C-alpha cells in the first residue's frame, strides 16, 4: 500500500462528504490505515452533528442529514469492531 500524502488525507478529513460517497467507503478505502479512517469518520460525525443542530434550529435540512449521521455512527462502530477482532 502506497501511503497517501498528508495533504490528501487532510483534505479528506476537512470535507469527507466530498471525498467519499458514503461512510462505508471510508472503511473500504485500502489507502487509509485505521487511525486515518477514524479521523475522517470523526470529522464527518462532527459535521453531521453540526447539521443536526442547524436542523433543530429550524433550518430544515431533512431526513438525509439524520440518515447520514446514523451511517457515520455505524461506520465508527464497525471500525471499532474490526479493530477489536484484529486484536484477537
């Protein structure tokens, strides 16, 4: 595996929704190690939570943002489970 340049990973972290089709795609990206996957997913989680706050304040972002939040949370759980399984 050829490591990605730091700048590329940083761009993925800053705009995960633009860099990946879905949170599951972060998990499947063989160019990333688990620490990078976690950083990207946690950044995406932060973005989703910010959107949820905006939605709660009447900005009406809809069900898609709630669905994406759940997908990111699920991907983080899957990443953690995969890491635990690798330790065994």
